[in-house]
């Protein structure tokens, strides 16, 4: 911004705005928010670190990356025309197809003209006098806007393992969340994969198809469930299209916006035979059914959870030939569904291949990465390639990587030091005019369903302000307390909040060992009812000036 404009802004006269709204991130959230704000006639700029749209599906090009939500329950629902035009080839589409879809959306709605790529935001500072945000990129350029919308993603800040020597390794090495755009091959190569979360599982089962030798380094095994993916025929696609209204209505009604919803029976309401048959059916069902559509007490009743975990453990023992390897693959420190359940296709059978080895790093920890490979406490390994499937600094990570300062220079990191506090997961007191999309404390689940709701709600608030010439929105402290307390109450009694995982804010690779309540664990319909009530009553919980 020119010096004269800055002077004008700080003098308290009408501020010089580069944009009405700056959105950080051009994933599913940022793209849709851009579209909706354009409809309000706002001047919007999206700042995106990558060179293209798609967020998650732009960055995660690793082998085997794909949805665990059904392609058709995950896609945008806002445009009938788009729904009619796009055909999905698989029930759970792979990353290349999803990225093609998001590029198609960007073309169709001419989004790129307002997106600035290769633009990583380094800082965002609220300027009290002018009620504006000053957003600065890593290259030093800065822009001023009235509103700041963060669309930075809940899983978009990749983390490396906390192992010395990663920079000394001379072979090929890749983080799954920063996968290169060039073709990577595994034929004849000795490959290491570190990490067995949802991404690690997808990577391992794909790399194993062509690899020379694969060594998997596992710290925590996860309970995985067969995805049961399949092609969508033309006839099926036609039938699905005819049901889109019904599909999205169902997603609106279920707890986590998936097509699946918990069975209304308790685990012990049925006979052991009936239970076994039900679990068997769920195990064979496509997608997240066994996680999201299981007995209603699976995630709250320890005994119920144990019965279901034992069922899945039996499956693992049946599928993995070496009993010692099978035992290593069975989680012992958490029950089924209490962490994000990776979906798999022949994952367990990979360990029956003679060229695949599983190393349990709780028994023999990795001491360092060497020039040629890895050294554990008992062995030296040589590899042609190391793949880090070590995940993300989830939910708050992408916020922490930006120096965000609100009124009076308060840093967001400091604000959240002793616990995250938000107003419906969209705003934070002390950070006026900042709106978060799928940030902490919002309903996540089948995420695009939550994104569309979040974006529409934020759009509604900005429309309300525009119509009244209002320039400042900050949630009232009582409203923040009320929502934060509600989120904390909802977290009580859930087995998933009693274990370490990215969903409880734990990431040992970066020293985050304290559990936090970063997610809203109530139902999506309850979340929407809360937010709808606020909008209907004229946003009384927000100080608007
Ligand atoms: C491998 C994988 C599989 C997944 N599968 C599913 C699934 O099956 N179902 C489901 O519901 N969810 C899934 N998710 C979650 C997924 O992240 C969301 O579904 C969705 O893509 C989130 O969209 P978003 O636009 O909010 O964030 P993202 O897609 O993460 O986009 C955020 C964007 O912000 C940009 N950004 C961040 N910080 C900055 C900065 N400082 N400056 C500039 N740009 C920045 C990033 O570059 C990125 O492009 C998956 C996630 C991963 C990683």
C-alpha cells in the first residue's frame, strides 16, 4: 500500500482498502467463500500458497490418496448445474480425479481471476484505528482488507517426525502432504514408509504393489476397515444423480454429515449372534459405516467398544498370516473408532508379502536418519527412498504458522495458550472481522457439508453488515464463553477424547503432548441449529458497529 494511503488509513478517515475481504486458502472452503462473497458484490482476493486450487487435493498427491467419504456425498452441493455436469468414476475417487473436479469448479465459476497463487501469508494484523486487516506475504507484499476469512484447512500444516538427521539423507525423500508434481516410481527400490495413520495406510498399500522392498515403521497401529471401493457405472451415476437431493438431505440429518448414522440399538441390546452378524455386515459395507453407523454406544461405553474392537482384531488375525506381525498391527492403546479410522484395500495382506517388513518403533526406536537410510536402536537400514507419512499439525497448525494479531496486538497463539475459545468456531473475541472456516470448534465430519454451511453462515453475517453499513464484527465475551463451554461439555464422556490423537490436539513430533478440545464433538444438526438461531435473531451475540 502506498504511504499516503497508509497515512489516510491510520488517521481514522475512510481506510484505503485493497479488498473488502481477503481469504487465505484456495481449498474447498476458500473457493466456495469467494463465490458467495462475489455474489454480494464484494471485492475479494484469495491468497494461496500453492500454485493451483484444491487445497488438500492439490498438496496430497501421494500414491493411493483418495476419499474416505463417498465422492457424491463429499462434492459441492450448491449448484444443480455442477451436480448434473460432473460424473464420478468411483465411489471413493482418487486424488487426481478430485483435483480435476476442483479445477473444473474453478473454471466453471471463473474463480482464478480473484485467486493469487504462490502467495503464502506470513502475518495478519488487525489495525484498530481503521478497523482493517493488514495481511503480509512471505515475499513482503502486503494488502489491506476490511475482513479476513481464514480457509487454511484443518489438515494442511505437514509435520516431519522428531528424528535427527532428516536433512543428511542423500536418497529420495518425500512428505505425503507435500508430494512432488513429478512422477515418482518404486519399482526395484528399497522404500521406507514412516507412519501408519490414514495417509500411511493408503500409501503403503499402493507402494507395495510395485516396490522392490518395503519397510514400514510403525509407532501406533490404527484400526483399519476395508473401504470396498468400486467403479460407478453410467447407469449407477444416472441413478445417483436422481437421488442427489435425498443424499444431501440425509447428510444434513446425520450426526457427522455422513450418509451413515449410528444404529439406535446398544451393543448389548442384541444377542451375541445378532451382534456378530451386524458387525460382519458393517465390515463388508462400503466406507465409514462401521465407524459412523455402528451401535450407538460404541464410542461411549468401554465394554461395547471392546466387543467391537475384538471383532476387528479377529479380522486382522485372519488376514495377516504371521501371528507376531498380526499382533503388532492390532492397536492396544485405544479402541476401534476412538481415533480416525483409516479405510483400506488389502492393507493387511501387504504384510503377507515376502518383500514387506514391519518395524515397531516402540520396541526399536528410530535414533536418526543417516546419509543412506535410518538407524534404529538395533539396526542400520539402507533405503533408496524415505516417505514421511507423519501427518499434520491438525486444526490449529495452519493458524499457528501465521502471525495473527488481533486488537491491541494480541497474538492468536497467546489467546489460545491455555485452551481454544471461539464463538461457534467462526470468530474469536479480540479478533474483530476475522472469520474462520472449518476452524477449531466447528462441526467437521464429512467436511464439505460443514464447509458449505460455514461459508453460507459467514456470508449471511457479512450481508447483514453490508446492508447496514456496519464495519466491525466482534463476538461478545458471554457468547464465546457459552459456545466454548458447550463444546467442552459435549466432549465429556467420549472415549475418543480420552486418548492421544490429532483429534485431541496431540502431535508428539512437534512436542504437543497436552490434550486440548480442538473439535466440536456434538452433532452437526445441533451445531447448525445454534448458528441458525443466532442469524435469525439478528446476530445479537456479535457486537456490530
Ligand atoms: C489425505 C486426506 C484425505 C482426506 N479425506 C477426507 C474425506 O474423505 N472426507 C472428509 O470429509 N475430509 C477429508 N479430508 C479432510 C480435508 O482436509 C477436507 O475435506 C477439506 O479438503 C478441507 O478443505 P479446506 O478448503 O477447508 O482446507 P484445505 O483443503 O486444507 O485448504 C487449505 C488451503 O489453505 C492454504 N494455506 C494454508 N495456510 C496458508 C498460508 N499461510 N498462506 C496461504 N495459503 C495457505 C493451503 O495451501 C491450502 O491450499 C482429508 C484430508 C487429507 C489430508
